[in-house]
């Protein structure tokens, strides 16, 4: 079962324009109570190794828990709802501190 903060391999398909696409890791940000219900669609934030000075991205340092091999940026501006069938292997978990940072940036982006 997936949990919030999981880093998963994900197939986002062919990107259009500046969208995140292709096969890449992503962070699951769907709430635990939703994940317990076994949803067909979850919310994720893609990761990239292209680090930009952007207020819409959160830097994630590799560690023994998240399974990343290089510093990556959580692309909060590319929040996606994806079918669970697109989710591949779970490689780790970013932990509660980084997950909160990602959720806070997503909330800021979506603040009307």
C-alpha cells in the first residue's frame, strides 16, 4: 500500500510543452485516509534532477530513506492526478518534513 511521501517510479507519458513527462520518480502527496481506501487515482509531484531557483520547487537531498541517488527538485507546479496503474516501484519515502514542505508549496501555488 502506498503512503504519503512515498517516492515512486512513474510513467507520465510524452510531455507537451514544458510539462514533466516520461519515466521519472515522483512523490505521493495524497492523504493517508484516501490511500487507505485503495483509490484508482492519486496525486503526485514529479521529481527532477534539473535544479532551478524557483519558489515552486522543493529541493530533496538523497538519503537512506528516500532512495534518491542525486539532489532532486519536487516540481510542485506540476502537481498531477495519475491513475495508480502508472505507478511503478516504490523506491523510498521523503519523510514528514519534506512532505510538509511540498504540500505547503502546492497549497501556496493553488491559493486563490
